[in-house]
């Protein structure tokens, strides 16, 4: 039963992720301006600092001392990339480079993409409270 629920969850999350990317691509294609596509780079690069700095901090090793400053730097850079993903369309629309409907579509696509990533990590995270 648990296996079926997880498969349905993965299928649902992949549908929402595809819908988010579709909104970002349509915000570019409908208005003939491909600047909002730079937001996709922040979606790809956002988890990397958290993963790299967290690995370097030794969170995976049970015997090592936890180095909080290094992990916090990774959290900061990840948060910076996420905020950039939401604010870049706003800045582009304010500068007149893209239209406001393209900004709205790009931000809503970003919400769907980040929501999918967060939901995936919540559904499939292992409980560490044993």
C-alpha cells in the first residue's frame, strides 16, 4: 500500500513540476521575450550551495563535529538563489524588459516548481528521530 501511495505522489509531483516549467516557458513564448528563462538557472542552482556546504560541514558523518558556520553559509546562499528566482521577474518587469503578465506567469511557475521541490523533500525524507 505504501509503495502505491509513493508512486502516485511522484506522478502528481512530476505533473506539477512540468506545469511550473510550462508556465515559465509560456511566459517567454507568449510575449516574445526570453529574459524570464534566466529564472530557470536559479531553480537549478538553488539547491547546490546547501548540498555542497552541508556535505563539507560533515552533517552526513555521525562521528564528526558539526560546523554550523559552513552549513549556515550554504543556507544563506540557497536562500539568496530562491529570492533571486522570485525577484528577477519583478525587476525585469519594473525595468520594462518584460510585461507584467509575463512576470505573473514566471512567478507562479516558480511557486509551483519550488513547491514541488519542498513537497518532494517532505514526502520522501527519512525520519532521523529513531
